C-alpha cells in the first residue's frame, strides 16, 4: 500500500472511535495537547529554527518568514486557541431539526462528524494545531499536509499531539502528518476519495487552484485574500488612514490583510497626503495615473497588480469617481474574502454591504478582524471564500454534517 493511502486507511480505521467520543473525553485530549504545547516550548522553537534557517537560505521574504516563525508568545497563543476550543459547545449530537409526519414517523435531524478531513496548507505552523484541535472536537480524524518550509515545526507539533492522544487512551491516528512533502504525494492525497471525505486547502492562490483543479474529493475553497479598503467621499480621513495602515501593515503576510486601496477622487488629496506621512515609504504603492498625482508610485498599476495577493509591504491603488465604480472594481478583482468601506454615509454603507460579493463586508473597521477567534468561533480551520456549504471563518460547525434519524412502528410506503 502506498504511503499516503496507508495514512488514509489509518484515519478511516480510527473514525468510529473518534466519532463516538463524548465531550468530556475530547476535552481531556485537548487539555493534554494544550499542556504539551506549553511544556515543550523550547523543543518546538528549536524545530522551528531549523525551518527558518532553511527558509533564509532559500531566499524567502521576511514577511513570509514572519508567517513561518514560532515564538514563545505565538506558541502560547496556539495553546490558548486549543483552550478556547475546549470551552466551545460540542456541536456533535445537536438536534437541528425534525418533525412528526402524518404517517406516524418521527424524524430527527442531528449534527454528526464529517469523517476524515484532509488539510493542505502552507508555511504557517499554527494551522497544524488549529486544524487538528477543531477537527478532533468535531469528532473527525484529520490528515495534515503542510509545506516543506515548515516540515520540522510540523513534525514537532504533530508528535506532541499524537503523544497527547495516546496518553489519554485515544487512537493516535486521529491526527496524522504527511511527512513526505513531494508534489507527487500531495497529488495522490487529492485523489484519496476512498478515505478522505473533505479536503481544505489553506494558502496562496496557486495552492488553492491546484487543489480545486486536481482533487476528486469535495473541496472547501479558503484563504486567498485580495482584500480592499474603499475610502468614500464622506470618509473620516484620519479613521481611513488608521484602518488602511492596520489592515496592510499589522501582519501583511496573512489572507485578511488588504492588497488594494480604492479612493474617491474627492477624498484622494488628503488621504494620500496623510497616508504618505504615516508610511514614510514603508509600503510600496502601485497606482493608477490619478494616484500618481498625489503620491510616489513604484509603478503604474495594471490588471495584474489589482489581481495580486502581494502578502508583503506592497499595495495597489486606484482613484475612483463613485462608489459604483469602487464596487464594480472589487467584484471584478476581489476573491470574495473581506472588503471594507470607510464612510460617514449610511446610504453608502448599506449599498456597499448589499452589493459587494464577499464573505465579510466591513463598514469603518479593519479587515484584519476576519478571523475565527475574533468572531468568537475559537481557532478557525480557515476562511471560506465560496458559498457552499460554509462561508467566512470556519469554526466547529463547519466541520460537521448531519443525518436524519427516522423512527417508526412498522410503516411501509404505499
């Protein structure tokens, strides 16, 4: 049996046990995982340093290295995320519908685990723990395939989680890591519909498209974030500058960071003057000719720039004549992730939220809040940018399905 198929068989074999665990048992395992993370910080950081050293040798950008880096604070944050999942209500077994039919049949619609979930992701090793904790709490087994750039970090994290499972008397194959990071094995994983019930890619556009195009397993499209802030003509410019700065620079390598600024022509002179004072050249701007009238641009922007998820200290900009032009631009170039309008007009706010096609649409707030933890869902499995079966930050409920349970007393259909 091929390597990846063996992982699939292991996960499927563990499914019945994991799906039958009660809330107390699952929370006990998660508590052991949280404790292991806090206890083995030095070990985790040591493994992570190997990945960072290799990343620098490979010429990875500093923004992407930040995405890869684990610090004591970030590891503590990962453990806090697991603790948050423990505190969340267990969705499994929840009755979400039902009825008594005229023929006497009693129908109950109940929430159940999906089964085995595959996660294919890049760089960020915190995904390893977030994904495993959420999948496990929702009664699923999980197969994790991270990128080669985080392999040492991921091995350390998964080994700790498997040891925690084993110490609690649970099947350690509830959580498995694909340690062979070759493209061939990744492609084979995408075809493993005999064992994997759902595949979730987390990463850049190239990864997501590769999974969508090659998978024979149902896929939830997540992650790619070509996000915008539109500064309306009525905007409070100081507020707009603060929002743009936070959404672009607080952590530019994540999917809910913005990649585009759209500015109404009446707001453009003051906005670009104050934004230039704020950034002092920290962020390179690729703008249209009207943008270039107010601020130094790295180059004149074209459609490729407007469609690019930079994940770096670079942004595209366009001056628009109306909110309608801004909305049309967003719906053309956006990835249906997170979009923002800064405005003092109730009409503009309502129009923007109604007509922009995205999972999260903000008025006067940074797009950086599109996050499962911030939305009160606990650690998230990803941000779904599609419309079926979930959208936006995906918490526990997104990792469940349902079944109908029907009880009768001898009914037959005529």
